[in-house]
């Protein structure tokens, strides 16, 4: 997407079992430098954190999304 990211630290870690496999999702807070350019996706949208629940998330993503929505900035 043609921009630089700088990791700022661990945000959330969640392990979710999907029956026959397990995913350990590690979410890291980052700073973005530059303007994202769409190259492999049809579009790119930005949402305010309180609007994130308007999307359909995979079960393993939901705890991190909920934490992001309720986090005090």
C-alpha cells in the first residue's frame, strides 16, 4: 500500500479455536507515515473507531475490535 509503519507496542492478543485449527491473533499498534495507495484491493475506507462494529468481523478479530472501540485515546 506504499507507506511506512512504525510499531508502537502490543495492543491485543487473542487465541480462538475454530474446531480443527487454532489462531493466535496478535494486534500491534502502529503509526503510519505516508498516504495509503490502493493497489491490490478494490477500495480502501477509513472508519472512526465507534463505527467499526458496522463491519462483519471474524470471531478471532472481535475481542481486539471491541477493545479498540472502547479504548480511551
